[in-house]
């Protein structure tokens, strides 16, 4: 379910490297207890839920809404003309976190450390 906040938390970026901006929204599980993010790919309108009761990849089933998540914009292009994808980062604890990276099928967790 979407957050019931007056101003929902969202971000945009090209996470699947198709050249189109995708949308990320903060969501909660049906009970409203576990936070997560929903990633909407613009090219095919597919929705990918990370957290909110579903595995994140770091051994947890939620994305901490208190600590945070966000988007790291791509900074460079490759010699072949392709660019790096924008990256979603998730702070799991105050001192730990990682990236959520699209592997062509699903989002996988890549730890910072």
C-alpha cells in the first residue's frame, strides 16, 4: 500500500538502463508495519517491490523508512555510448547500507562493505 503521508516519498531515475526515467515510491506492507519501495519501470510499466515484507537481499524484509533510501545519479558515459544506470541506495542501519541494482530480471542487493 502507498504511504498515507500528505507528501509521499518518491524519486525518479533510469534504473533499468533503457533511457527512460523510472519512478520509485515508498510503500508499506498491508499491515502498515514494514516499509519498502516500489520501483515502476516506464518502458513496460512493470512494478518491482523491494522490502514491505519481501526480501531485500541483505537478510531483511524491509527498507528502513527512518534511516533512508535515495537515488545516486549516473555520473559518466562509457566509451561505447552507453551510460551507467542511476542507482538506488538503501541505508540498512545507521552505519550500513547498499545498492539495489537491476540485473535485467530483478533488483539485487550489493553491500557497500
